[in-house]
C-alpha cells in the first residue's frame, strides 16, 4: 500500500526517512550530551511549522478568500470551505499549537531553563541573554496558545455550527476569533525572531 495516499502514512514516511538519514550520516555532528535536546527541538519545529503554517493559511488565504466568496453573487460561495476544510484545518491548528508549546516547555525543562526563560533571564545576579531571548518567544507562544484554545477554537465552533448559537452570537464569535487570530499573526513575527535569535546569536 502506498503510504502517500493517506496523511498518516505520509507523516510516518517522513519520520522514517528522517531517521534513516540520521542513521546513515551518524550522530557525529550532534554533541554527545544533547541527543534528547535535538529530538525535542526537531519535534518542536515540526509542530511549530504546522501551527504557524495554518495560522498564516487562515489569515493570508482562507479569510480573504471567504470574504471574496461572500461578495461574489454568482460564485459557488464558501460553504465547502466552512463545512469540510475549516474544521479539519482547525483540528491540526489547535493540536499543533499545543504540541508546539509542550515540546518548547520540554526543551527548556530539559535544559534546566524553564524558570529562567519565563522570568526573562532576570532570575540571577546578571541578565541571561539567551534566557531573555527565548523567554520572550516562550511568553508570546503562551499567549498565542491561550488565544487558540481560549478564544479562537471556542468561537470558531459557533461560527462553523459545531455548537448551537444565535445569529448575534455567531457575529460576535466571528469578530473575537478574527481579532485573536490576527493578534496571533502579529505575535508570531517576533516569536519567530526570538526563537531563531536564541539559537543563532541572540538579537539582544
């Protein structure tokens, strides 16, 4: 059976290929004390791409496309997207967000830096630039995770008709989900800067 014919098979094939590459090239490029960190970072980045990729899909593609569909009197409308695409995209979006946060926290915990990151590197006698940089990303990610699970998903359930809501409640839910999603898009830009900066020379 061709694994590429299912999403699950494709993901498993990708992980198998990655592991094969690792076995072929060996781990000489990886510091001996850091294999667990490397696996956690790998999973963190993988989940983060799913999360932020879908965030950008919603904001750059789906929302503007649905607005165009609503304004197109002779067009097919957006029912297909709201019925079939959006619920599936939101599934990967919300669980990608949670797994990104959990793997990020696991990385900091494994490095013994969870507390230091969340106090922005100011927990000791001098400022820890790495902890401050990655801590800013950790705080932004935490706020964004709250927005996903506390604002976007509960309100999108009303918008998509997954839970009962009046027309007034749906209109309010659309606005809350929209603002929360746009806020996450704004925060994702310094979030990425913080995460990349922490591993590549800091930005502070």
